[in-house]
C-alpha cells in the first residue's frame, strides 16, 4: 500500500500545490509516485500538462473528486508507492477525505501570523482523524537571522514543525512554470537543496 501525503491548509496562497508538485518530482525517480488533485482550481493539472516527457521520473496524475474520490484513493494506494494529494484552500468534504486517507499531513505556512492562524483548523481536523500533521515553513526569509526568527515563530504554535523549510526563492516559481520540480529544473540551486532537505525529512516519516 502507498504512503499517502496530503498537503492541506485553509488559507489560499500558502504553497500547497507547489509543495505537492515538488515532492512528487523529488520522489518520482525512486518510487512509483502519483499526484491526486482535489483542488477545484486544478493548478496541478496545468502543471502536469506543461510537464516535459519524463524529466526525472514518471508521475501518474488523477483529478478525481467528489463521490468517486474514495474509490480513486483506494486504487492509487494499491498501485503506487507514494500518493501526494493537493487539497482545496478550505475544509470541505474532499479535504476531509484526503486528510482521513493520509499517513502524513503537511501544512504549509508563510512566515506571517495569518498563515499560522489559518493552520489551526487543518490541525484540528487532522487531530480529529487521528492523523500525523506537521507544519512546513514555506517562503522563509533567505537571511539567516530572519529565517531563525520565522522558524521560532512557527515552532511557537505548539504544532510539530518539519525540521527543514523552503526559502523565498524564484527558482520554485520558474520550475513550476515549466512543469518541473526545482530539483529537475535547477538541481544545483539553493532551492533544490532545500527541497531535498524537506524530502529527506518526509522520507524519515515514511520509514
């Protein structure tokens, strides 16, 4: 059965889709990986449409939602090693199903109080479903001092904070616009190094 990672956050613009895409691109060369897009905006579908033929590893894609979602989740879990789910920017029925199916819920936040506040509902839902949830600091400042402060503020929420973060770097957006993960588009960049660090921490949870 696949390990399921659900990326969820009530606040729009937190970077859910970018993180889901980059996680899939990072793991795809080593694991049979599928992306499931249950966000009505279908940004992941656009990313997949831009994706070059196998730039790093093959990623299967599905955007089944609604009443068919439970069966699709079951199919993907049986067919793949890893399933990454991108959810809507609100707690709706599909988001609840995606969190219920998760082995790990990643909750991205920007280094700002509104993002941290918005994460509370997602953590409450994960707790109700008895799922492991972790904050992921996204668009963190690149300067050491400001990043340390942002990590401290995220950690002060009382929620478990992933021991790696993603910086506020243009490389992520540039890679996404090409239908690629940053490790594929710019493998030697600082952004790629940060993405690998996040994936390594996630892999520790998978073990």
